[in-house]
């Protein structure tokens, strides 16, 4: 057994054996009582020390809390006084003013209402010139009724609660002129709720509608429910519907005229509200619904405009009709019935006038037939008499010898033509015109076609050509060439009646009719029976072929140009042949081609239903096609096409000859 086992055994013996003896227990009790007494004394001392320390801390904390409470109380009192004087009172006043501005409504008294408030308004000009206002206090009937308000008090002075502020919007009340009240056409007591859309065309309340339309053909009549104003609370029928307000409020906002203007007073012009009219508006002001229809004027007016126009003069005697709930459909139906009645009345009047004027027409027809017969017989007799007289005068002239005076008739005619021609142009152009015209000679005097009879005096100067041709030559210049020209639109080749190879050269300037042209620079441009121009012929005026073009046009050769003239000609040619000019010509040609095609398609579609409009569009399409064709002839592409055709024709002709 080791030492640890021995000590454990000894300790076990001590505790379990020796200390369990009586004497050991007495010693143990004495020691424990002594220890407990000392511990009690020590704990009391410790507790007294702790209590003294805690009492001191408590006293200090109590003093600090009292001082803190006094500081916070004084701080709260100061903050409350500051807030009361500087912030809460103005904020409360502002809130009260805002609530008052929403609770009060401000109305203006119209000129028609001054007589109703005669005890409050002094009848003098100074009062009548300035507007009169009054304020009403409106409270909500219930929390769910948003727009239903009941006005309880009226004040002719601005309420003191508003102070310096005032209600934002000034409203108008419905007066006898602006109020839109529709009474039942049957009983005349209850407000109308339905309007008949058929033969009745009158407004009725529900009870009267069932009484009037309960049997017969009226039972099949259609009706239109009268919509009431949402702001008035159903007091007046609605005359307009605002789609903008309907979208913002999520419901259909139907308003009478007065409520519509009151609600949209502050709507700016930059973003106006979109609205639709439910009834016919006044033809004069377009601000209120039409209440009266004047039959002589054939217009519908509101009460104010009708009184304004029909209070004096001959308008007092105009027959009028009071309108009910006059919608656009009812107005269109009345117009259709009026046109039908007018058409029938006109047809009746035409039949009566034709029946009454039949003897007169027969007499006039008989007189006209007699007139034509007598004129025809008179012309036949007159022609026979003139023929006999001319033959007798011709036979007598052969028997009278020639006198020297007859040889001067041509010179006298020449002087008369010269005066007629030179009188039509400016005086500074007369010398130049006389120079060119005096070089004119008859076609028989040119080249190989000279006169075979030397005794015959050829025409020359002012005797060659008509007065119109001489005036054109005097205005534009040039020497008259023999023969006539027969140009064809859209072609460079101009046929001529005389051979001009001895007179003209390639590149010369000529005038055909009134248009200036230039001969092509190629060697074969001047042939025996035709001329080749630099650009194709396009008539400047007519869309149809004139009679003068069938008879041929005059040819004139122009003198050579000076250096300035050549410069202007080169500039004009450059501008004409430029790509920008040709591009715009092609665009203009395409524009007319597209318009002509579209109008032709529309004319074909409208041929059965609208024949007159279809014929008009057909003619416009033809006009666009003609313009497009004439513009196409002025382009360089068309000139190239013509030259290519000429070269091809020459090759084919050369192949045939070979």
C-alpha cells in the first residue's frame, strides 16, 4: 500500500470514526457558532458601508434628476412659446385659409341678375360698371358624395376667415338666359328625361313617355335618354362631354354649359381639353346650347343671342320655335325633312308654271319656226340676187377700159398695211421692223421658182403675209423665208414646203411661228424637204392642234448674234443642259405621271357611283398625262432618243439602198 492509500485511510478514519464522537461534535458546534458570530459581525459592517455608499449615490442621482427635470421643463416652455409665436400660429392660419378657400365658392352676378338683387345694388352707373361678387359656404353632404355639396350661407362681403386670400375660381350661376332646363312636353311640370327620335321629336318625363307611347305606332318609337350634369347634381341636362376630364377621373363627365365653363376657366390654351357636344350649339356664340330656332334666319340661337339679335327692327316679326333637347341627330332629321318639303314644293311650282306657260311656249316655238323658215328662204333669195349682181358687175368690168389709177391700188394697200403693223409696236422698234419687213418677197421670187411672167408685178414688203404675221415679224425680227413649216410636237424634224438649202446653213437661228429655234450642227440638217432642229419642237401654248399649225407656220431667218448675245445663249444652254435642271425636269415629269395614274385608277373605281366626279378625274388624268408628255420632250434623254432613232433610220435606209 502506498503513501496515498495510507493518508486516505487516515482521513477516512478521522472523519467517519473520530469526528463522530460526542466530544468531537461539541467541539464542532462551538467552532461553528463562533464562526457564525464573526461572520454576522463582518456582514453587518459590510452592509453598513454599502448602504452608506448607495445612499450617497441615490442622493446625488436624485439631485441630478431634479435639475434635469427643471432644465427640460424650462426648455419645453421656451420651445412651446417659440413655436406658438413663430410657426404654429401662421401654419394654423394658412391651413384654415386653405380649408376656407376649398369650402367657400365665389360667384359673380351677371348683368341680367342685377334686377333680382335690387335691394343690394344701387342703381347707378358706377355700380353697374364694376362686377358684383358673393361668397357661399358649401359643406359635403356625405363622405362618399364627392361632388354633391349643399350651400348653407351666402355672404355679400368677403369672409374674414379668408384674410388677404380669396377663392381661386370665380364661378357663374345659371340665369334665365344661360340655364338649360328642359320641361316635359306633355305635362310641362316635370323635367324631361327622354327625347323621342322619331316623328314626335319632343322631350318627355318617364311617366308621360309611357302614357304617350303605350299603344299604336308610337310604341315602336325610339328614344334617347337625357344625360344630366354631374356637377349640378342632376339639376340641368348635360350639353357637353369632356373626354379629358373623363380620362382623369375615371368616369364619364357630362356637364351643362355653365358648369363646363366654370370647370374649364383655368385650362390653358396650350393644352385645351377635348370635348364633344351632346346637343346643337348656338350658331352665333357657340358657348351655350341652342334654345330657339328662327325660321326666317334658318339658324338656332341660345336665349342671350336670340334676344340680342331679335329685339329691334324687322327681326321682331321673325317666327321662332322653342327647341327641346335638340341633338345633332334631330337637327339632321329636321334638315332632311325640310329639304324634302322644299324639293316637293319646288317640283309642284315647276309643274304649275309649266302648265300655265304652255300656251306661251307654243306661241314662242311657232314664232321661232317661222323665223328660221323666213331666214332660210330670205338667204336663198339673197344669194341668188347677189350672184346675179356679181355676174353683171363682172361682165361690165370687162367692157370698161383700164385706167392709170388702178395701178396705184397695190401701193395704197401697202401703205395701209404698214400703218396697221407699225402702229402696234413701240416707236423705237419701228425702224428695225421696217428694215426686216421691206426685205420680204413672194415665194415665187426665191431661187428657181422665179416669175415666168415678167409683166406680172410680184408682191413684196408689207404685202407679203397677213397682218398678224407681219406684227409677229415686226416684234421679233428676222427675214421672211419662202414656204411654210409643218412641225410635229416631240420631234426634231420639221417638214417644209420649199427647198431652203441655198438660204440656210447648219447652226443658223430661225423663227418658226413665234418660237425661236436653232438648226442642228450636222451637215445634213438642211435637206430639201425638211429641217433638223437642235432640240425637239414643243408648242408653248396650245394643248390641242391649232388650225394655223395645220396650214403651216411662217419661217424667218434671224441675223447673227453679237458677242454678248452669244454669251447669253451659251449661258442659257449650260443652264438647260445642267444635271440639276434635268433632274428637276425628270422629277416634275414623274410627279405628273404618278398623279395621272392614281386619278385614272380612282376614276375607274368611282365610275358607277359618282359618274360626274369620275369624268372630272378622268379629264384631270388626261391633263396630267399631256403635261408629263410635254415635259418629257424637254429633257436631254428624249433628245438622245430622237437622235438614236434618226441614226437607226439612216442605217436602215443605207442598207436598203445598198
